[in-house]
């Protein structure tokens, strides 16, 4: 995530709850991984003990993810739905039309983006271009392939 300067991280309530649930699940898995490391350690020479090194790697990855989530949750600013209807904001569902056709996205905070699920991050070129626009507006945004345009069909 690019926002590492201590500033608040905007996020939908759903994204916030999802992160909290992931953190709880990771914390629940940790004792079993610690036990796996201890069990593998007891199998003898650590320099050639693949099970030990594999278990340590998995535990390290889990601990790293826990730290990342904790740091994110400490800075989250849950964005509530604004009273401005019809204007694209975090939490809005936006239908856009471009040269490839119509697509529907939910605009989410910078750490929540997942295009496979239709979640458009405000950190993405199109996501940031859509903010504060309404149906009928045409937005321009930069992509690696050059500048593109999209028309906002609807915002809800």
C-alpha cells in the first residue's frame, strides 16, 4: 500500500470488518504454526531440516500479515455513506461506459481494491478520476497504455 506516512486510511465499513475477521482468523491459526515449528525443531539437525525451515517461513509470513493488518487497522478511517446522493464517493456503486462497454464497480478505499470482485480502489487511475463525479460526466484518466476516457452512467 502506498499510504505509509501515518495518514488515515479511508475504508468502507465492509472492508474494515473483513480486515478484522482476517486478523482474528490469523491469530487463531498462529498457535498451530508455533507448534509445527517446535515439532519440526525436535526432529534433529536444523541445517538440513526442511520441515523446520518451511514451518518457520509460514510462521514468518503469518506474523508479517498480522503486523500489516494491525498497522492498517490502527489508521483506518471508516467512511460512512455521504448524504450526497448521485455523487461518486467511497462506498458508491458506479456504472461506467468506455470503449470496452459498461462496467459496474464499487468505489472502495486504497487498500480494498479487488477488480475480480468489482471493487475499484480510489488509488487506481479510474477510481480516483470517478470521485466527486455524477451520471453524465466524462472522466479522463491515465493508464500505462495512454490516456483514456469513461462516461459515468449511474451512481448509487
